[in-house]
C-alpha cells in the first residue's frame, strides 16, 4: 500500500486518477464513494499510524466491497475539518471538541458558520495534553516559563488550539518568552532534542514512538498543568476532563502528572454514501480486538468509550446502520439522531 501526503500531491488529482480507474472497472458503481481520502496529521504523531491502520483494515476487504482507502498527512485537527468541508477529504481524524465547534459554528469556526453536514463515525481514543521540558532546564512549574523558548504548534493543528487557549486563560503573550515557535510535531521534537526549545505543548496518544524518543533519549519530562488552569479549561471546554499521566510513561517523572484529556474522533460528512461509511465502521468494529492490537494508542478503547461516550455530533447514517444492525448502541442513550 502506498501512502501520500497532501503537501506532496494534490488530493483532487489523486482522487481523479483513482476514480478514473474505478470507472474503467465494469463492476464498480457510484465510483466517487469507492475512494476514501482519510486525513491524519504529521507522520510522526499518532493520527497518522492510526489512519494507516484504518485504511489497512478497509483495504483488506476491497475485493468484496470495492472501497479503497488512502491516508494523507495533513496540518492536523483544524485543517482536517476544513478539508472535509471543502471536499478534499472524505473522512478525517480530529478532536471531539473541535468537531462540535465546527458543527455548531463556534470558536474558530464562527466565521464559517455551523456545518450541520458533519457526521461522527466513531470515537477512536483519548489523548492527553502534554507539556514537556528538559529534565536539566530548571523548569519545575509554569511559573518558571518566563524568558524561556516555547513551541505552541503549527497553525491548523489541535495542539495549537490548546496552546492558544492556555495563553488566553493564563494572560500570557509572546513577549514574555525568549522565543515562540510554531513547529509541527516532527519539527518540534527535533528542536527539543537539539535543545533549540525549552518547552513544548502537544496533545498526542500515549504510548507513542515520538514521545519514547523525547523522554528516553532527549531528557524530556512532563510537568503538571496548574490546577487553576485545568479548572478554567474544563469549564470552558466540556470535552476536556482532568486526568493523570502515569509516572510509568515518563522515566524522569517523580509522580503522576496532572493534565487534561480529550477524545480523538473519526468524522465524515452527510454527503458521503452510507454504503461507504458502513464499510468504514465495519472495518473498525467487525474485529475490534485485532484493530486495537494493530496500533497501541487504540488499546485502551472499548465499545462504550468509542460509541456511547461524549458523542455530540450525530452519527453518519451509514455508521449508525452498522451499529444498529450489530446492537452496538443498545445501551447508549443521549446519542444525537
């Protein structure tokens, strides 16, 4: 299987080529929906391998259902929602809070208005907010940040929206830091390991290879989010909850670290054919244990957390059809229709 990045190839050009191939196949009908463009994020983060895993499971049955899935590396959570809206992507990974804001036309999506065509396929996993510093930096708390070099993430990414809100809540501005960079996940980790930045803010599923490197080889240590910040953040964002990062995830930590956790979701649009999204849902849940074992970030999810916890954007008709047929929503309650 070959994977592409949006910045390397035009997704519309690739889509057109694959559609042309489908049209040349006599048994293929409704060719547009036989090609699924799946948006992820940086190749070094968690979205990308999760997206690869999903496409692998979809493509394993393509001779039967005729749906082909291709993953794309993108700018991240916000970009993916915008790309769904513009038609560049058919399904995409993003954060639950951002999907809800886009659906309602809130926050950074206010100028675009509510996108009532957004649809949920499934929750995927929970992702913690991680603030990392060098173990020998002398930084122990957020009060030590002044005059340091901080990375707040690339525009269009989920971590950037978190960093921006942290700044707003804490009353910070760029002038209080020696330098503020806007690097994506890969560039951020490289800069941290080369000691060009002192602090990085990320939201990523753990365990993750990138963070194994950051903590084990580059001396990274997670620090507590201030209790006041956590309280204000969760009050303003009902999709975030206070949680703990286990000391076991960070060899340099001396205790479990206070943080915030949000859900990562797979989203689509109402316009995508129900038959196609039914295939996507089946690829995840027909053999959920195998799906989870194929990607470590998915290992802590369950049917309950994926389908009956915090769903605020309606399910896609094709996904719901599969879940109803397999009695996966029977004890749900409160799920949007």
